[in-house]
């Protein structure tokens, strides 16, 4: 990963970008066109397409609004201010900075959900790297890995958990009790692999970094409004407001304020059209394939045994499909193939679709959102290393977590 050096006057405010299509952009366009083709050819009926649209619309509203919100927070200097506080709190010591970053990403994911971590925490991590003249890869990877592997504990931590708790019929406390030990295992192993693969190799023999000066925002009024909107966003999520309501509310306030004081900050390229096309097309394609016989194949693959073997099979299938397609539609497809009352298999599926998506760039919405934030910051991702280290981490962490659940639960 390479961080493009920005002039001091532009730090914390990503430059305006022209639209340039890369490989992932073409994947998004092609997936969307295939999805539209499924509806146009009659392979997916208009009524089924409408029902899919109703399910995916709140998700699209959330994704679009939260990315615009994150763009404006970056321009306002909120991310840079938090980054400076983190760097100063660690006192120039890399090991302490590592622990702070792991704790920050873990708590954000658990209580605010993984997509919020990807959108709001990634720019903070990258801003931290810029402020201390450190490599960006370790901090960015901390965000994206823990956005996935730290999302087991609570229903709010992941959209798949919200779907799963409705199926198993557990309270939040009971759900957390089943997940707490596996979650600790997943966090411990993720932190170890983060240090081995990314922090140790990037930092080398350096144990200290330059402590940055306090941040001074360019527009104190918008900075304070952005900070207030960030707090409001967190509170809305904690009180149970739908994600799309929370993101639309705060994004709307910021857009209006910026339009009045800094209209040149607004640009059409803020809207994540690639991500929105990909998610829409993906759901249409998965719905079509499920109706053409995928459900029967998944039922045979998952099996009807709810013990250790069935749990492990559900976890493996969930992780495999998440990396081939995406974790959310994969969860929905496999969940329908799990027999009623097979709670262990369902928890295995949650392990697979939450921990497993660390390999491919499209494996989870968190990775897609993370990529958008990295793109906005001018960061180039080395996908070969991303996939190789993710494969090792996902395989070992998932196996250990499932084994722990089987032994403890």
C-alpha cells in the first residue's frame, strides 16, 4: 500500500478526483448489468425483483449517505483531529499505538457495526499514518480485518447477526453469551496476525514515531458541526435507529452546512456509484441463481446434522461463498438451506460469513466501504498481499473460533 503525500494545506481533505475505471469498477458494472439482464430476460420475475428491491433499498440509502457523510467529515478535519489525539495518546510508541488502534476498531465494530467502522475509522487510521509519517498499511488493515472479525458479539455488530437473531429467537444477552468466548478467540488471533503480517514488517526496528502537533481545522464552525454530527450518528445507532435513517440525517445536515459555507467541497464524485451498482446487481443475481436451483445444492452441502460436523460445514460454506460472492447475500442463501431449529449450524454460518470475508475485495460490504475510503485518501492497495495474508488469517481464525464454539457451547 502506498500513501500519496499531500501538501500540508490539503491534509485531511482528499483532492477532487476524475472518474477512472479500474478492475473493481468494471466488476461492479458487469454484475449490475447481469442483474438487470436477469430481470429483463424473465429469469427473475418482476414481483421477485420488486421484493429484492424493497429489501436492498434501505441498505443502498445507508451506503450512499454514510459515504457522503464520511467525505465531508474528512474535509471538515474531524478525522485528522481524532488521528492526532490517538497518536499523541500513544506517546510516540508503536506497540502502544497498535493496542490503541486494535481496541478502537474492536469497540467501534462491536457497538456501532462493521460498516460504520469501515467508513468512519478508516479515514482516521489513514490520517494518523499521515500525521506521524508512518506506513499506512498497518493501520488500514487493522480497520478492515477487525471490522469483520470483531463483529460476532452483538446483533448490532453485523447485519448478518440481526438476521440470525431473528431466526434463533434469542435475546441480545443470550446471543452475546453464546458468542463471547468465540469472539475473544477471533480477536486474539486477528491481533496476532495483524502484528505479524503488517505492523512488525512495516515498522521494523523502529519503536517510536514523531508525536504530531495539535490539529487546527480550517473552518472551526463546520469542524464543530461535523464533530456534533458524528456524536449524533453514534447515538442514533445506539438507540436503535435504522442505519439508513441515521446516515441520511447526519449526511443531510452536513451537506446543507457545507453548501452554505464551503460549496466547493461538494462534488458528484462523492456518491459511491460503483458500490451501489455492485450491491444492487449482486442481490438480483443471487436471487435469480437461488430460484434456479442453488437452494437445493446448498441444502445438500450444509446437510441436516446440527452437531460439530454440521456447524463446521455451515461455517466453511458461509466463508467460501462470502469470498466468492459477498457475505450478506451468501448468508441469506445458506440460511434458507439450514433446517429449522438447527441453531448450531446457524451460528456456524455466522462465524463463516463474519470471520471468513478477509480474502477477496468484494467479500463483505465492509471491505467495499473500506476500499472506497482508501480510494478517497489516494491509497493504492496491494491486492495480492491483501488476499494472501487474509487467506491465512481467515482460515486459522475461523477454524479456531468454530472449534472453540463446539467445545464450549
